[in-house]
C-alpha cells in the first residue's frame, strides 16, 4: 500500500512537472507556455562555476530577483551529479530549485554532460580517466582530444544514464514546475579538426550519407539553407552516395558528417528526456562561426544556421536551435535563427547595457521566446541599471507582447549609429523611429561618445492608437497617403518595418497630430493605467513622442488626423 502511494506521489509530481511548461504553436507563432499562460524568458545565465556551491546560489538568486529576471539558466554538472559511477548526488539541483522557487524564479537547466564548449571537461573524472572505455575524438593525424567521441555507444550510454537519472529526480521533486526548459549539452562542436577521425568515426563515415538525411533534404528542398542546397546541387543533387559524392570533397562536408552524428547523439538524449518530461521544451545552443574562421577553427558542426537542416533531420525531438551571441552583428545573427522552422531563443548574449534594446528587438520583431545575458550574477542590481529597467518594463508589458506575438500589429527596431532610423508603416501612417541621439539638442550625438544600441517595440492597439515601449527612441507620425489619398505603404503587412520611402505631403494631405502621449503601466490582464502625461517640451510641442537614452518607458500614444 505504501509503495502504491509512493508511485502515485511520484507520478503526480511527474505529471505536474511535465505539464507546467510546453511550446505551443498558435497563429503561425510558437510560444512558451508556463502555467497555461504565454511566457517570455527574461533570463540570465550563470557563470559556469556559480552553481557549484550552496552559498553562492543562496547569495546570487535574490540578486537575480532584484534584477527583475523571471528565469535563471543554470548548469547541471555531470561531474558533481555522478561523482562515482552509479552514485548520484542531486543536492545542488535541489538547492537550485528551492532557491529559485523562494525567489520567484523559473529555471532552465543546462545539462553539462559529455560536451561543454566542445570539450568533455564536465564529464566525471572516472569517465575522463577511462579513455579505453570512453574513447576520444581524434584529429586527422590521430591525436586524441579531450572531446569524447560522439561515435562511442559507451559515451552515449554513460551520458544518457546520468542525464536520465538526474532528470527523473527533477521530475519527481519539481512538483510546482519551476523548471521550464532544458538545454542538452553545451556548445557542441569539433575543434582542431572539422571532424572526428577516430576509427569509430571513420567506420561511420565509410557508410555514406544516411538515407534518413537524404529523405529529409529531399522533402524539405525548398526550405533548405542556401549554402547546403548549393553544395548538394553543385554535386548533382544525388539521392545517395558517399559523403564526398553527395556534398563534395571539402572540410564543410566533414562538418555535415559531424553535424549529423552530433545530432543523432543529441536525439538519443532528447528521447530520454521525452520519456520523463514529455512536453518539456528542449534546445541546443551553438557557438557562432564568426570572423571568417573555418570548421574546426570554430566549433565545427554545432547547431549552426548553415547546418539547421542536418540538425533538424538528425534530432527531430529537439525543439529549438539557439545561438550564443558574443560577436557584433546582433540583428544579422538573429535573422539567421528566427525562421519558419526555428523559434528564436537566445540563451547567451554578451552581458551589457544594450541587452534591454536587444530584448525589445527580438521580442517585438522576431517573436522570440526569451533572452539571457551570460554571467548574469556579475551585472548590477541597481534599479537604475539599464537591464534592470528593461526587464522591469518587459515584465509589465508581457501580457501585451504575448497577445500580439505573431500578428502584424507588433514590430520592433534596433537602432545604433550604423542604423539610426527605421520606418514602420501602418496603412497610410508612416512611423519613423529614430535613435534618440538624432535629436539636435542631444550633444552626445556629436561629442564623440559612442552611440548605445537602443530599441523599442511598437504595437498598434486600434486605429491611431499605439504602444511604444523601449529606450532611446523618437517616434514621428506622418500621413503618407498620396494626394488622392489612395496609395498605401506596407501593403504586405499591418506594420511593416524597413521602408525608407519619403513623402513630404501637401496641402491636401491629411496630417497626423498627437492627441495624447502618456506614460502607462500595464496590468496583468493587459489593461493600461496612466502614470503621467507628456506634452510641451517633452513631445517637442506635439511633433513627436520620445523616450530618452537613459529611460525605459511604455508610452501610450493616440494620434488624430487634421487638414
Ligand atoms: C559560451 C559558453 O556556452 C558559456 O558556457 C561560457 O563558456 C561562455 N561562452 C564564456 O564566454
């Protein structure tokens, strides 16, 4: 009887845990659902070693709550979870869940298993020392690397067993659904060489391109990444053959081979997760292939944008391929990952004052499910810190952001010295969103100080009624109907960013005025309440609405037309 009750308790806990979060596709957009409501991760990832000590967790988590995070991304270390083979210690995981709950935070666990930034440094010492049982990847010249070979079933079994035991413990104990998402491994990728040249790997390579991959490529031909499609067609669009026959004899084909095999490995881990927490969103993260480096110079074969089709084919149980962004060109990287077949989530981004602007941009423009600056515990928790203000704003705005996600009534801009202005059109209304430094009276624009990245979300609530939320932005509203009043911009969308068409209007053209510009707050049900009203100098006597570089605000703007 006792055992029966224990089973029921465990089952209930498991169901509760697995039901607390899931991904849901509605109206062409995928949303993260937590406790049955759409949820956006206003996150931060801990530094790698910051969750290895109870005292650090106790000290850090209250600070994260003060920083307005709603979610913390935390490593789960294989080496500390299974210090001796078969003996598990889940105390750190329990501590993380307890402290998160105590501080009103959700948790995304990062399984630091066989690979962490390519290397196998987080595998337990008993694993590392037994290179006969757990073989290493090798370079072309035969040099063994501190990278467990993805081709070894012993490696996979050991990793999967530990992961499964750990996740079962999480499912049994996290009855309130604190854990909302899982990352499998961390920045997988081959280094020093584009592919593993161990004997196990060579044996696999000799078998040629697997039928499963070829089938996926044929079925998804139209949506393939252009570089993969090109390599395939340049080599005759074969339906089968050796890797070099199908894709050509170069280092990028080696990378395809590795991507498929890393993907298969991760698929096995993902299936283990699905058995335990069927709905839990699962993702893998990638170090970017930037600065003109070649596979093996960058971590080759991770879930990179140009390898997305191979990863999708190999690991269909993984929900999201996610970019870690430490390089310039934020908007370009985002465009590579926000795709019809991939929901955008940024698990790591270099921590900085621009994180708020980046968050506005990816939530409003790409319907991302979240963002998470790295080594978050080292950021400021002052209420005046830019990220703290931005997360505070986004927490309040979340009901409106999630309601408008996937619709044409929401867009966003990211502004900088390189791109100080973007135009969004709403029918006949052209809304020019400019960087705040473009205002003639802001001397910082010309005194040599660097232009910060700024950004804002624009939502249309009703005709002539908008929400502008963000930092460092000036919004000007104009009517761009032709003199006849017939022509429209933005035919392909309600709001439509990027147009730079100009029209100075004429005497016969109705002009747009600002009826009211209010700073507002947003209640959990989306209701707006006025905080203060801006007019006079603050709107340049009715010419524009604006939010200064140092502020993060939600403005409710009502416009009218006049002739
Ligand atoms: C990316 C990794 O995924 C993180 O764990 C960490 O090592 C950072 N790089 C450090 O910059």
